[in-house]
């Protein structure tokens, strides 16, 4: 038993070191005096000042935040509907296709989704001169692949809890809509909240789909970061990474708190 | 209720299903740089024959499959003991340990790949470490090789492996292990006859969640690989963005989809099955 415990401890120590050491080093070198990320030349916050003075980066961050807010909100609504249908409506015409459509974007290679959505927007633009590529097309693309993630969280939560409350409400004469609003929704609200957060971070992070559908004028944060890191390591990106890790940690802790809190 | 079904249905049919029909139509067209968009529609098999006869494309297909398969195997070998160790931790610790696996997934994918650029460069921290400890006199440069691509995939996709493995190992009935031990099975025999078969759904789900996106991966081979690292996701990207050959890029997308339709269907069946069990 002692041997097994030691094995588990070693595995966990190694696994978490592998996951976190690279991130820790990125954070550490954001405070490095030197431009090189390989030599430690003393503590400095100059890359942080440079980041906050980098207007292209700030503009990209602002665009990304606005897109993420819109797409997470729409994806939460559609994902809620999809998750509810998957968990509560066992039979209707085209149910199998529905299930596939909801889950497939989770595993579809992004380059394939990217090119196919771009072609849709190009054809639509040719036919009806709409939509212009930019904010709207990026948001639509992000919504489409985020729906799956919200739906899965909602569906898991619905599968978890007792249906008898909903049935009781219906027996007492509540319409399906009233039952949903007063019983189901309050119970699954935490799942919708954590699905929203997940959709928000996925949207903030997406590069490939965005690059395909963005058009010439819009540049999101990952696009800006990508064109910068292609040229090599840059301590400003390390500073940005530090902020992203901090925000992600807060979002995850908040999401964990949401899902664990019993309604 | 009809409206609740229709909303996601119509959205996904319009923005997810319909686009594939367009990709299919355009994949049979030909490239015309003078047109806007640069496409001549038609029924030419030229793009597909090129993809399966040209050495460069063949190497990219095989490279993608090989790199994705070996990385998936390494991720499994690393993720399985981790998931197992988490199920053996004190119950009060488990949510925290799981959260620590999920956290990297919530931070930026791009940033996590970027983290390895500094680590693996010729004067990077890994090489300094290897030199200073005298383990390897001249480690060479890892960045820009297939090694770096493997490492990047394993690192980026490890959470996708650990989570489904944990979910199936958590449900493991430990009294079966005790029974096996009582009947004289060694821990290793017990593992292969009791633990592993019961966690097979998790193994399959985890491997698919790593393998499928890894085959079409673009960011990792682009940032960590070299010019000789051929992967099909990067070929699609380059045909589209550098050569502006939309029909050929569409043909690559169609082939990639056909190649992955089996694994994707398997993943969906398993998702549906695990739902029924709940």
C-alpha cells in the first residue's frame, strides 16, 4: 500500500510539473530585464509597460473581448436549448442528426470548419451582399463551435437531477414553459453560467476559425499574438500570457464554484 | 417545444452542415486567380488526384497520421497513470487536482504552444539544462523538429486525455480488485484483467479527443515544427492563405473529413452510450 501511494505521488508530481513548468517559466520571464527569454538579466517591468503602450495589441484585445461577450451570450442561449432537448426530448424527427450536429463541432478539425464557414460567408456575400467579413462573421463562427460545449454541460446537469420536481409541477397544472422557467432553469442556471464562461474563454482564444472568417480589417487578440510569435519569442507576449493565465484561473475557480453550489 | 428544437437545429444546419456542402461543391472546381472569389466551378477531379499522387501531399497525409498516432499513444501513457493517481487521492483533494488538469485548457492554446518555443530553442532552457548537467554535450536544436511537434501535441492535449480517463476510472468498483487479490491475482494481473477493461470507454474517448484534432493540427507544426514537418492541416492553411488555391484547400478539407468520419462517428456513439448509462 505504501509503494502504491508513493507511485501515485510520483506520477502526480511529474504530471503537474510537466503541465505547469512551461507556464511558470513564461510568467517568470515576463519580468526579465533582457529581451532574450533564455538569459535571466535581473528583474524588470519594462515589458509590461511596453505591452500596455502597444496600441495594436490593446485594440485587438478590445475587439476580442466584445466578440467573446456577444458570442458567449448567444451560444449560452442556443446551447441551453440544445442541451435541454438532448436530455429531455427522447424522440422527434431527425433526433440522431440533431445529436450529431450538436456534438460534432467539438471534435471537428478547426481548419475544416474554418474554410467551410468562410466559403458560406463568401457565397452569401456574392448572393445577397451580406454579411461583411469582420465582427459579425467572427461572432457567428465562435457561436457555432461554442454551442456544443454549453450543451454538454447543460445536458450533464439535467441528467443529474431528479425529474420528479418537473413532473410534479406539470401535474399541478403548470404549462411546460412555466415549469421550465420556475423549476428547471433555476436548477440548471449554474451549468448555463459555467457554459457561458467556457464559451467566453474559447472565443477569446480562437485563432484558426477567426483567421479564416475575419476579413482584412479586423484583428483579434490571438491573431495579433500569432503574427508576433511567428517572428520569435517576445517578452511582451510573456506579459500578456501572465494576464491570460490569471484571468483563466479566476474564470475556472468561479465556474467550479458555480457548478458545485447546489441550487 | 418546437421552437426549442428548431433554434439549435436551424443554426447548426445553416452554419455547420450547409458549409460542408459548399466545400464539397468547390473542391471539384478549379483555381482561377483572376476571379473574385478565385474559383471556377466545375466537375474536375484534378484536385483529388493531385492530393493522392503528388509525393508532397502523400507525405503530409502519412506524416499527420503518424505524428497524431504516436502523440496520442504517448499522451495515453502519460495521462493514464495521472488519472489513476487522481482517483486514488483523498476525496477532498480530488476536485482540486482535477481543476489543476483543466486550468491549462482554459488558458490560451496559442500561449501554451508559445511557452515551448522559448524552452526548446537552441539556447533555450532545456538545452542549457542538458549542457550544464552534462547529460548531453551537444543537444542540438529541438525546436523545428518532429520531436518538438510531438511534445507540443502531448502537452496541449493532455487534459483531454486525463478527463475522460478519470471519469471512467472513478466509477471503477474497487471490490472487484479486492476479489481479484483474494483469488491470488498479482496487482499487475488485476490491473490488466479488471481495471483496464473497465476503463476502456475512457481510453477510447480520450484517444479520440486527442487523435482527431491532432491529425488536423495547424498551430503546433507551424510554431514548433520545421520546414520538413509535413502535416495536412498546415498544407490546407498554406494552400488557402499563401497560394490562394481555394478549390485545392477545399479538397484537402473534404479528404480530411472523410478520413476522420470514422473516428468522429465512434466518438459520438460513445458519447450517446455514456448518456444512456446516466
